[in-house]
C-alpha cells in the first residue's frame, strides 16, 4: 500500500502513527473507503493516503493542512469503539483504554465528524495512536499549544518560516487591492490614526497602562476623553472590575462616541465615579449631548445561554437533521434559540445605532467585566454605521480593536484547553450576525461568506497568536516565560511574536484568496452605473420590521439609563412599565419613525445599514453549519451559483475597463496582455459575453466538501447507533464511558 507524505509545519513532530487504517467515506457502503496511515502530531491528526478521494470533484487547499487533516484545537471529542465487545469510551487526556479499539470517531468543533476503522491495523498500535490523539488534543497548559513550539523553532532557526512568512505582523495577504496592513492596535500610533480617521478631536490616546501597570486585561494604549487626566484614570481604575477603565471604540461624524465600560464594584463611589466619567464623555461631544447607558447584562442573553443554544444547534445540524418533516425540523431549530439570540443582538445594536445617528448622544456599553457581550455589540454597531468596517482590512482592524486588544478571552471562550465551564461561541455569533447583514446587503460588503467561514475556522488553528490568548498581557507574560525556559533572547521585544491570522498567505495561495472577495461589492471608487446614471438600490416599505420598535427611557441627571425599560429575556420587543408610558411615548414614536423612514429610502451602501428582523429574514448560516453534512449538499445549487454568475459578470466588467484603459493609454501589446491577465475574481470569464454553464464541481458546500464526514444513516443497525442516536447534547461522558 503506497502512502503519501506528511505535510509538516516548522516545529511539527510525529508523536504516534498506525498503518493499514481505513477512513470511512460513503454513507451506505465501504467500497469508497480509503486506506492509509493515521498520524498524530503535536499540531494535527493527519490521514496519509495515495488513494484519490472518491465522489469529490473539488477540494479547497489549505497550505497548513492536508485534505484529511484536523487541527488538534478543532477536536471536540474522541470516541473509541470495540465492535466485538460492544464497548465504547470517550477518551480524556490521561485516561487508560482497557480494550483494543476497532473504530475511532473524531467529533470536531466545526461540526465535522471523521471516522476511522482499525480492522487490519495492529491492535496495540491502534490503541496507542488513539491515546496520543486524546493526550495532545487536550493540553493542560497554554504553553503546550503548538504555536509556542513553532515560534520557539523560528527564533532558534530564523531561516525556517511557514511558507516564507515571518511570525507577527498584520499584512492582509489577500490581493493587491487589499494589500494595506491591518492595524493591530498594539501601538500608540494605530490608536492615534483611528482617532483622526473618525474625527474624534476631543479624545486622546492614553499610555497610562504601558507595561500593563494598571490593568492586565486592557491594552497598553487606549483612547479616553481629553478632559480626563492620567492621575484621575489611575485613581478611578481601582473602582472598576478588573480595573478596566472606560474604553473608547468609535466616533460618529456628528460627535457621538461609542464607549465600553466595566461595572463599578465600589458601591460607595459608584455614583460619583459614574457621573465623572459620563460628564467627561459629554464634554467630548461638540454639542455636549447626553450619554445613553446600555446595560448589556440585563438586555441580552448571557454567555451560558449562548453556549446552550450552540450545543442544541450542533446537535440539530449533526444528528441526521433530514429525517423529520420540514415543520418539525424548523420547530427544533427555533427551540435551539440560536436565531432568537442572533435577532436580539442585531435588534439591540440597531437601537443603539438610532441613539447615535438620530439622537446624537454618546452610547456607553456597560457589562460586568466589559469583555464579552460588549465585544459583540460594539462591533455590530460599527459595522452598521461605518462602511470602512465592511471592507476586508477594516473588518480585520475591527476584530483587532474590539476583540483581540480589548481582552476578549479567546483561550477560555474557544476552550483551547478543554475547560468547558468557560466556553461560549460569542465570536461565532458575531460572525453569524455579520453574515445576516451580508445576506441582506450583499453589495455593502467587500468580503464574502467564504471569508467569514474561513475566519471562524482559523480560530481553531493553534498556530496563530491572534485567537490564542485571553488578553495581550497573557501573550507577553506566557511567551516571555516560554522564551526564558528555552533560552530565547528577546532583546527589546515584548514577548514572542506569533504568526498573525491576517497573513492569509500562510494558509492560502493568492488564487484561492480571491474567494474572499464579494463580486457584488460596490466600492466608493466604483459606483454602480445604469444607463449613464448612478443606480440606487431600493427597498420597499413592506420590508420594515416592527420588531425594531423599542423605547429609549427617560433622561435622569443628563444620563439616560435602561433600568426602567428592560425587555423580557424571551422577548425581542421592549415592554414598558405603565407608569412610564406617557414620558416615553414621544421617544418610542421617534425611534419607530426613524426605522420606518430608513427602510422606506434607497439603500446608501456607504452609509448606515440596518437589519431586517422578521422571522423569515433571519436565516440559518447554511454554509457554516451544513457544509459537512452529505445529505444537505445540493449539487449545482446553493448561493454559490449566484456567486459564480456574479463573479463572471464582474470579471467581464473588469476586462472591459482594463481594455478601455489600455486603449486610451496606447500601451504596447505586451503591456496590454499582462494587464488583461489580471483578475480580482476567483471565477473568471472566458471572454466577453461568456455563456459557460455552472462548473460541475460546484455545490452548496463549496469550497468545502462533506465527502468523508460521518453520516448518521451509515451507522444505523450497528453497535454505534443505540448511543449515537440517543445522545442529548453532543456525546456525554456519562452515556459513553461504560467500560468495565
């Protein structure tokens, strides 16, 4: 049996392997199964075979991962099975295995399920590789994640680089059109440029936290009102949870600011400090407008509820979702509450957009620690208000600013160390919310849903420092300790520099990165023209959603609070207390009228965008959640068919523009040909008036393929079916660990 070779990354080592393994492919037969070697490294599990993948006509190649590879940090659960003894076990990191496994099932965090058979493999070798996968996929310490091994090797051997790229940096690595660097907001200058970009003239960059002297969960540099002195900030910091002082996020052209703030733990000082902070924000507004405070803990689902909804969604999408009637399945989807929570975040963010855009007031997002729900809400508000954040580089800078540098706990929330009590998919929910907006306003976004999906996948690859830590200070602290233990000289550097996820050339060729581009995007420099005049994109009045109705509360002491008008947890419509009805009636009508007027006007693709929230307009993100389900795949169908046709049309337009430019400049024939070969589209027209049909390899899962992922129907009637079909939330250790 001939086998291919392992595609290894710098620092990657093989820790165990077993030959004569069968990877299960088809749902109802073993004739398509592949034979090869199963390898466990310190970075991934890899199945190496020379057999071509059957039933698959396309594979999107990741330069770090082979066709059959799964990163260790993407593994959710490992199940070993012995058919003869009718035994099965969920493997923990340091557990023993008392039987020789005949089957291994890998459950992945991206909803993939991969299945291997050991019928012809050596029983002891099969057992060892299963235990190795369990051990290395569930590390007990942050420094055991692969990124540390890779960076240590790079510092000792600078000539070794992944695909020729140095660690660190914020290059987009997408195309010449987006070749500008993604600001990482690690420096004073990045924040200063953002102040100037948004016109926040009454705000300043504060360096009081240099060296993380005040708070370990804040960035070294952040933006505060100019009227607040450093001494005051140091004094006030003791009163905030985690010493997380208020953080400026963004400024509206009308002067309204978006600010994030943790709760004040000092009850005695709470009112005084709160008033001082709000007064400083008010003084930073050119109109000295009021401050609107939104208590996110009281009006949005918490991280535990979001995690529970995600577990139910996972179970629904993975456990044979198409056996039920459509009505029953849709009812089950509703019961997960995932789409309800998506709607809640979009709705609340839209209401805060109204406060900044229409009422010209600054908005303060208040949350207990200020590093979970506020990451999501602040980001959504900026995506709706600022078209820069709907470009690729702008969106990446938004994630750097509001998630990475603001102290979102990627390590805990992504559960890289398998401590599930802190896990919650807030980052996925954010990407899902953005996808909803992209689906509703495709011409307003430079990036595609493929880009969003791959960005989610990249959070599960333990090479990138971007999504590996709970805060910037943790990166500096842990990597410095690691450097000392490995005798690495840091010099003037603050900790080791890890590869940045925004260097997309680490993962994909320049050709494949073209799939990140949305062919429908209308950039400012390329207005849509129809019959010689700019074309508008109209909405009808009937699309107005009444679920956007909400009531801003009364103003007290110049600060608007939400306490009196909290929505019910299960409701997306704010309920008024009767005694406050009359005072809030005018505000309620104003907000409703704003949304009604906005939805009645043509879309300004470079202005504010607001979500449609009715039941049918909030959808399940099928590419992300169904791409690994064979039964959900539609050949020659799905949104990719429209993407394909739009790409061809956009490419034809580009070809015409290039031809016109060459004609006007009277360039040489050689120059003419070289420019015509350029394209920003993945799918390219064969020429003007291209009438070629849909490529045979396109499906609703494109550019991913569900071939080789376990289908529930394939295990009906086997020893696995009784407990796989009965699992309530994924697979529980209690259900499976029935070993003697």
